[in-house]
């Protein structure tokens, strides 16, 4: 236990407090204690009950955990906070809510019958791989439900959407509209636009802007869910100016979790780029405070495996398609170099092996132009299929793999169908990342998949899909390393190693209380639940 003379405001005792640390031979060790002393939102001391209870004063609050397991608050390093918040105000088309085209049609009819201040009907979350018949909805399916108002439904990956005929008309999309650079208007065998649009084709859609009140309301709805999952800090990976304004309006008015915005760099996927605005305002990585702190700029290179828009070297199974590379290295490198040269870290979306190769090349060129890049912990988002050469270069340049290994749980069966067994054996290679010393915090990419960390931790440890299929075993990692990814490594992803993710003395008193000890034998990790969540020592969620 460290020495302290300050009287704690709160003491947590009778717990099994577990945190992680790097150990010999690139392994992860667990540190365990039974009590914490907290004051001013910080951990004062940590040790056994006798040591910590001796620090109590007459007004110290004592919280008996009755043997429950306590972990540092989890840090979600790739999520879409404002986007998901908006989704929660839209039609839920996830397979758990609408498992067929007919069910989507029923949901649209019900939404159309409700009074609305907006013309557009928006929805999200459909996934043809988990729907009856296995086919994506089309404009004609949507027209059969709603034809007099524009309808847009985003696929779960957010790299594709389906529009009805009225929405296509407002977007100016006809059967003869050429595909935009970096995008695709999907057509049937006769050449007719099916209503499906991919990647940069989403930029053609004139969606109405949301009000500050709508954005803020959505953020609070998303926060409620995230805190219930033990997420005390989230990295928002597509932040735009209205999102920042909404976050500021919630300061002191309900925002309790920490937010780490990555500003959306360039126009694309229906979002407006902010790179030039951020540079003009003089914002850099680290601008902000412990509640909201800007991280850098988010760039896009490809799409998703589920939508077959991720850029791969070899065609998808039973197809000649190799996805969409939105930008070449020659196109992307100048923009990334511009960001880094202005003190802004880069996070580059790259899923397919062709896109990951491109991202590594871009960051290599950036390091050659900007030597400071080698210590900035720039990131490749998702990073599903790195080559051996990519891994070595990532390690040399200190590049973080923001690994969406959580996709293996919800989307693993779809990945296997699209990539085949050979590629599946090396997708989201957590063991390889560890072997190369690459920081690789796991993430959900919510709303692409559910934000609950425990099925994602299970996917890291057991490589098990939603259907209980074991996808491979070569890339399994230990439970200690998986938890380390959500805590210590995730804190490193925002240069907050000593502040978050450890429950070390001096760090933020962000922690979670579990209903089950995940380290006990025979525990189904997918069923672990959070009972309470604390931020700065204050309880912000209780089940």
C-alpha cells in the first residue's frame, strides 16, 4: 500500500479488486487487493481491508462489496456515440427486432402512422446475413410499406443503406447515375438501381440536420446503456462539430462518462469533414479536459466485410468482388500528414488486407515526413487482416491496432461465409498483436455490434461466434490479456496510462462491480453482468 495522509471520502472494502499490468516475457499479470481509498475522485490508496480501513475518518463512507469482483472502468476505444444516440431515436431494424423484410415493412408502417415533425423516416441495423431469406431489402420492399415519404435504412455496418424510391428521387439517383469515386450504386441485372448505396454514394443523400437537442437527447440515451455495461470512457470515432456542441451542452447537465472524440476528417459516408476547421481552430490531440478530450482525426479507407465493401486482396467467397478502396495511399497520405503535422493523431479505418496495407503505407510515409509520428500512437481502426509485414511495421512505428475482435461474436458467421476458413484463421489476430508488442484494445464499433464488453472478451479468449461456432484457435488470448485490452491498453490508446484503466493510486476512481468473478473456473464470460458503475468514485449506474 502507498502512504497517504489525506482522509478518504470513500472506502471500498470486502472486494476482490483486480487490475492488470505488463509482466515478463510479454505476459499479463493480475494485481489483486480487497480495498480502495478514494478522495476527490481519485484513488488515494489500495491494499487489504485492514490497511485501508485504518485510513477512515469519522465522515468516510464505507462501501462493503461483500466479496464481489471489482475491475477498473472499461474503456471502449471505438464506438459511435452521437451516431448510436441518433439510432436509438430511429426505427430499430436489427435482426433482434426485425428478422425479415416483412418485419421491416411492418416497423416502417408503424413508424409512418406516428405523428412526426420530420419528413424522412430513418432506421438502422439490418443485416441480411441474419434475416430470413438472407437477402438485403430493396427500394421496392420499402415502397410497399411507405411510398409517400423518403425512407433510409442503414445496414448494421453503416457502410451501406437502402432507400425507397422517394428518397432516391430526392438524392437525384436514377438508374443512369454513375457510381461516385469510392462508392457504388447497386443495380440489378437489368441495370435498375435497387435502392442500395455503398460508401461514398451515401454522400448523395440530402438528410436533414439534427438539432442540438436531438443530438444531446440521443447521447444521454446511449450513455445510459454504456454505463450499464461498465463503460466509463468511450472513444467517439466520427465526431462532427454539432456532436461536440451537444457534448458541451451536456457538461453539468447529465454527461457522466468520459468522451474521447476523434473528429471526422474528410467528407464521406454521409458525414461532413472537419479537418480544416479543426486546424483553423488550433485544436490538437489532448485539447479538452478529463471529461471531454479530443484525440485526433478519423480517416476512411474501406468498408465492411459483411457488406463486402472492405478492400481485400483476394475476392470474397463465391464472388469476383474485392471490395472498395476509398482512397489510395497517394490520395490519403497528404491528408494524414497534414493532420499529424498540426499535432493531430490519425486513426485510419482499414479492415480488409488491401486497406490495412494501404493504412500502414500511409503511416509509414507520415513518419518519414513527420518524425514525431513515431511517438503519437497513431491507429489503424478494426485492422482485421494485417500481413506479417504489416505487423512488423506497425510494431516499429508504434501503431495501435484498434481491433474490432468483437465482430467475431455477432458477425463471425457472416465473416466466415464471406472470407472463407483460411482468412478466417488470421482475422483480428490478437495473439499476433501480443507477440509483436502492438497495443490492441478490443472494441465493439457500436452500433455495428452490441456495446457489451463481455461477449467481446469471450470472442478474444474463445473465438466463438453467436452460433457457438469456434472460428479458430491460433489467435486465442488469455482472459487476463483480454481484460487488459479493455483497461490498461485502452488507456494507452488515449495517452492516459496513469489516469485511467488501472485503479493505481493517483488514478481516476472509475470502476465497475460484477455479479460474477470472471476469473473463476467454468464461468461463461458472455453472461457476466455489471451490477454497479462508478466514475470519479460516484455511483452512476446500479442494476
